[in-house]
C-alpha cells in the first residue's frame, strides 16, 4: 500500500483534497490516505488528525488568541507524519500553516508537494526567496504562475484551475425560480460579499444601499445573497433590515442554480469572479479594506487588476470599484448599465470564454486528474 498524507486547512482545500484522492485512486491501486481535512475528504476515507476548523483562521485578530493552539497543532502534525512515514505529503493552500509544516518535515526526507501556489506574485514578491527546499513539486492553478516560480528553482507545474470542475456552469434556472416562486419576469441579482467577517462587515451595508437604488429603477429586480454557511445567521439578520431584503442561499448547488437564473452579479474580488464567469453572469467587482491596509497594499501589490477574471483576460473585462469607488452610487450605476445594455453583458460573456480557456490543461480531462498525475509521478 502507498500512504499519501494530505493536509487541507480550509473548505476550498478540503474540496481539492477530496478530488485529488478520487483521481489518484482512479489511476493507481493501493492508495491509502491520512492527514487533515473536512467533510469532503472524510467521504474519501480520511480520518482527520484533528478538526480542520482549527486551522481555518484568517487575520491577525483571529490568529493571535489561538497562537498556542496552532503551535500545538503544528507539533501534533509533524509528530503524526514522523510516526506514519508516508510515501508523500501533499499540503493544500493555507500557507501560514502548511509552509511551516513543510519546513519542519524537510529533515524526514519524504517527498513533498504543495498544491495551490502562494500568491506572492501579486504582492511582497521577495517572500519567494524563502521557498526553495520546501517542496519537490509546486502545483499551480494559474497559467502564468510557472513563469514566476521557475527561475527560483521551485519546480512549478500548471495543473489547471478547479473552478472548471466546480459545476458553476451547470445550474438550473427553472429549479431556482420554482424554489422561490419567482415569476419569469423577475430578474435575480447575485450579491457575493465574501466568506470572511472582515469582508462582509464592510460590504453588506453598501450592498443594501446599492439594491435600494437599483430597485427604484428596476422594480423587477430580486437581490439574491450568496452567504457562506458559517456567516449565514448574521448575514440573514443584517439583510432583514434592508429596505428590500434579499433571498439567501447557502448551499453550493442552490447558489449555482441562482447563477443560472440571474441577470447580473455584484461580487467582491477573488475566485468568485471565476465562478460567475464560468456561469456566464455579467458582473461588477468591488472591495473595501481599512484605509491603512489600502495604503500599504498600493505600495506592495504588483498586479494591475484585483479581479481574477481580469488578471486572466489581461484587461479590465469587468469593472473594478475598489476603496473610494466602492459606493452605492457607483455600484448601482455599473449594475444598471449591465441590466440596461445587453451589448455590455454580451461583451463580458465573450471575454469570459477566452479568459477561462487559459485555465484548462490540453489533453487533461480535469484539473484534479492533472494534479493526480503529477503527484503519482513522484511516487
């Protein structure tokens, strides 16, 4: 039997880990898996060393009170790997924990793979000098990442982006309308304020005011809030105070059904732009952080665009309204343009197809299959 040790620190990594396990087993017999993961990896038979949620912390304010426990979890993971002596260790994203783990287990002499390249190409690029020796192979999700990491001897390989197998383009509009008893003339507007409390606390009041402005011009518009399950309760309570309360979806399949029925979307920057693009939903992108963080970011960020779909397109395919531009007036104007001018929406959709094509690996059926092949090569 071959033992593969996989460490995922958050929900997206859990999904990647589960797909990777299934793809490896489809190609090779005798694969056993241990490590740290969530519900999706548990479905593949992984008994997590400890709850994955212990690692799913974001931001200094969340991490500092848990620093002792995190240090204990790191020691516990190192000890478990040393005891089990797996044939290979695969760490997935969550760089604050996984990169420390890779460094700690380097003396054990086992093969190491890191899945999802740290986005140091976007800001603080000097951090890349700390990476040599951490892994034998780096699995990259974005087509331009190997060119950045290769000169540093980091063995990068592009395996495609998992959004391509997410199912975001397979939603059922009729099912969504029936679920919420929506008339055919009703136009859903997707609202995606993020999955972190620091994001939603800044964007939710602005989104509510934006919807109020839009409804005065488009009375057939129905806001649909895509809420992260962990924040659903508090977002539901806040949204209930809006002049026009939204429908709220938390289930992934239901969210994709909403995509299929929607006329447009207002989303925070990030991977959500790729999901919406895959579903063909025209959008405006926004984000707001505290002024000090924005001041620092403007001096450290090395990329021209905040939206991932714009990075892939190499142009501002969708409007980005960040910081001072993140106002209800500006956001409502951009969404109104998409709703009132079908040529703008069609131009976005045409650009989506070209940009998303860069995320696929020629000849590989899925990104998970490409990743599995690269891991198995090392075995």
